[in-house]
C-alpha cells in the first residue's frame, strides 16, 4: 500500500457530488453513453453496497453497486470503480472491490456483473461471460462483460438481457425496458 492509510467507508448521501466530480475527472462526458450508465439512469445504486476510499478526509476512490436482473435472475452491477490518478496502482481499487464483494455476499446476493478490463478484474475472481449469453443496452464490448459468483454455481443457468431490477427502480421509468400498452377502452 506504499504507506497509505486507506479507510473504506460506506458511501453516504452527502458523498454524491464529490463522487460525481471524481467520475467526471476519470471518465469524462462520454461515460453517459456507455451501456452500464444506461442502466444507471433507471435505478439508483445501493448506498449499503457502495463505498468510498479515503486517506484522512480526502476521498481518493469510489465503487458503487446497483440492483439489476439478468433475464429473470437478480444480480448486482458493480461500477463505476474509480480511483484518483495519483493513488492508482497502490491497492485502493482492490480494497474497494474486496469490501463491495464481501458486503454483497453478506447481504445474500449471489452474482455481481460488471463491464471492465479483464486483466484487472480476473485477479480478484471475475470471469468473462461467454459471448451471446447476456445482452446489455447500448454500446458494449462483449469481451468486457465479466461476472463474479458470490455463491458457487450461481451463474450456471443464467442468461438473457440485463436491465434494472424493477423492484428497486424508480417507478416512472419502467417503460424503458418493459413497455406497457395503453388501455384506451
């Protein structure tokens, strides 16, 4: 850790602006067209499964998780995971991932999905999703879709489209995935 004393804390509601600025610096404005962001438009992340990394009072990283479905299976979408550039390569991202996965498992979740760099995420146990097994909205490189089983065998029979978990989503946006016909009788 190179003598960094990093504290991992659950994200608090008051962290939102600082995290958004971190995402802006890290990913730029193009982030909004990415597949994972398309899902985030429709369901809020779970504060109890989202974390910040701090050195003293300075926020140096963040990870969020939100509820999704893969076909009919409930899962979590991890991301974005981001660390301020001067603190990258020092284990901060790994600490955030460990905490996010540990707490997700403790809360009874079975699967975590993400879109990310395979060499980085396979080091902590993520595996590539076989091409064609799941689909995501918007542009996505299928080779970057990765899954982590919090319960052995949890991904065995899972396939289908990825979308927000409507039991947790903002109700007014349901039509995004599941259009409801208008009854004009």
